[in-house]
């Protein structure tokens, strides 16, 4: 019996990891951009992509957010999360979207955990009563063998009702509990509310208006697979710093060491990125300030140089114009008093509440700032900045001296020819401010 071999041509099957999807990402000014990405792309990859496309300085604070408009909530998509998996949980008629913006506070708790976790709210079983260091505190959250607790009062919306009740809550690795008897933490008095393995933590964008909350500092726990308002566990704190404490602790309990690895990754030795060309990866940071040039090997120093170069480039692109008429001999040319309008930290005539919202969105880290026109006092400006997780506002007054107009933040003691000069001074000197200006609150157009 003769057998004949027959060649069969099979269709080419593209591996799932190589298949691509088109996603749309929004910025804070509501512009958007659609990009084709592979199915296994992470939130960090998306941020890196837009940093390159928009020629931004990568200071490791760029973040992708998930906004569920129909619920009025949003959350940080962690750097390691797959973006396609996040979108797969959205309903067919959902108004959900991805948003790209800064979040300076994303990993700040790893640097200064004692500022994020008030001593009276943290309970840690320790053999000694010595004051904990920053390192010891963060280790208790990352070490699965330790059992830290976050305790305190929260307002909770009663299930299926519009009323709110203030209860004593206990947050543990196993989940969130509330006490049925005052501040008792006995097992018989603790009632389970939610756990985090199949849930995500969101902040409420308008707690009072949308949920009738007693304060504006609302957050919620939402089951990952559910898009129903009835399944939300809605809570609110009395202060912003307390909300930050609860939400940060929940992120740590949910992701643990993965969050710490996300924090360390940008600071470790950079690997060759497939999105960059060989010539780009061969570039190194150089210092030409001395008699001999040198390679900058310290990543922190290289980042500082990059930021300074970016600021210098922006200043060169918006040169200080000389006022009409020839300046007199021996006098420095007069600066352009409107040069601030081209700066990314200037937000024109936004309100005090909008300035507060922008700074909170981009992270309550010391030194986050923006400048705006005063709505209550014409011809004056306001510096809005963050210090110790609170937003503060300082008035900038116009001052006339010898027929020329100057700006001052300290009642005329220090004069600046324009607002750019003022900002540059307070980026280097604290002066009358509670801290130096460090991070500009700016909007990016995609």
C-alpha cells in the first residue's frame, strides 16, 4: 500500500501577547490621543510612550489614571498593571476613560512614610517602644510576617441608603473592618466590610455633590468585576491627609512588594528600551561646567541636569523682550512683564477651588505649585502651593518703584521684574514661603 504525504498550509496564528489594540488616552485639558498598543502593555509603558511622543522630561511622576465618569471616581493604575485588563472590566456603554497626568505623590510614601501615616493611626506590634524610623515603618507594611493596623474614624454610607454614619474602622492585611462597639477591636465587635484581592480603591471626584458625603475627602472600594453603584463601599475622611493615609495603606496591603519594585525600577540601571533607537540609548548625560567634561553617572544628578536643561530651553523659546524704546546706557534691558503667560506653571484666571483641585490631583507633595490671576483683586496674582499635604495661597502684589513695575511676594521687601524671575528665585530660596518651589503643576496637551 502506498502512502502519499500531503503538505497542509496552516493559517498563521498571532500569539495573544503580540496582538494589538487601539486605546484612547486623555490629558487634563481634555485633549486625547489614540495609539495602537500590544495586549501586554503596562501602565508604565503607556506613560513612557507619551513621555517620548510629547518630549517631556521623565521625572518618574507621570501616571495613568482610570476615570469612571458615571460613578464619579478615579484611581491610579499601578505601573505594573496591564492596561487592556483594566479596560476589559468596563461596561459596553461605560463612559470610562484613561487619563495621563502627573502624580508627584505616587511613591512619596516610600521616601517619607512617617508623613503619610500619622502616629496615632498606626498600630504596630513591636518589642520596644522606641520611635520608629521611616525605614522601619515601611518595612512593617512590606513584610508579610508583620501585622500593622491603621485605625481611626471614618464616615460610611449605609448600604442602600443615602444616610452616613461615623464608625471606628480597623484596616488589616485581611481587609477593612468596623467596630460595632465604640473603639473596641475585640473579634466579636469587628464586622468585616471589604477585602482587596478582587477590589480596587478609588477616590471620589465630587463626594458632597454626587454622594451626599459630609466632607469632600471621599473614597470607595469597588469590586474589580462590578460596575454597579450598589456594590461600592463608600467612605469619607475628615481631612485630606487622613484620606491619603487610608488609601495609601490599602494600596500597600493590596500590592505589597510589587509597589516597592515599581518604585525602584526607574532608579535602577536603565535597560535598553525597545521603543528607543540605538542612537538614543547610546546618549549619556555630560557636565561641561568645569575645565574638563565628565560623564554624569549618578541618575539623580542626571535627572536634575535634564530638568534644568528643560527649563533653560523653555526660557530660550520665550525670550525676555525689551520694552519699547532704547534702554538708557548702563541700564539692564527691561524684562517683558507678560512672559509668565508662556510658562507651564501659569494657569491664567482659574479659581481658587480649581487651583486646589489641580494641585491635589497632581499630588500633595511639598513644593507642588502653580501661579494664577487673582479673581478678587485685579492686577494681582496668586501663588498656590502645597506644604505638609495642605494647599496654601500667597498673594503676589504689583509694586511701582521709580516709575517701573515690579512684583513682590513679601509686601515689597523683595522686588522681581517679572513672575518668571520670581518663580526662579523661590525655586532656589525658600524666602517667606514654607518651602522651596519644587514641582510645577502643569497641564499637558496630547
